[in-house]
C-alpha cells in the first residue's frame, strides 16, 4: 500500500512526560520514509530480505554487543517497516 498523507494520519502515542530510558519492555515500529519497500519484498507469503533488510536484521542481532543492558525479544522485518520488542534492563544510558 502506497503512503497517502491525506489518508494516513500518524500521531505519536508516546506518554507525555514518560521517561522511555527507564527499565521496561518496549514495542517499537520503525517505518521507511514514504512507505517505500526498501527492505525486501513478500514472495508467496514469505518475506524475502534484500541487502538493506539483511543489514537491518544484522544490526538488530548485534545491539547487545554495544548495549549490554538491552535484552532483545521479538523482531520482524517487513518490506517497509520493522517491529520489535526491546527490553531495557537495569541501568541504561545512551552510549555513542
């Protein structure tokens, strides 16, 4: 489905004032700008990753190397977005 800004109105569902860096489990969706299928395609009902989709998936699998206080849960890569559940455990601070 192509993105139509007149039809697809997105708004933030974040809680105002909530500290999202605190220890908890978070369900996250990240969409490709413009809804373009940059991560692969669905063929016969199965997701087939292209190089970009493979890169995103590889990065997901390596998050705990850089951020050891993070626990990875579910991850799904779709043609134009990813869904995942990430758990921030214990003390967490942003590392660069």
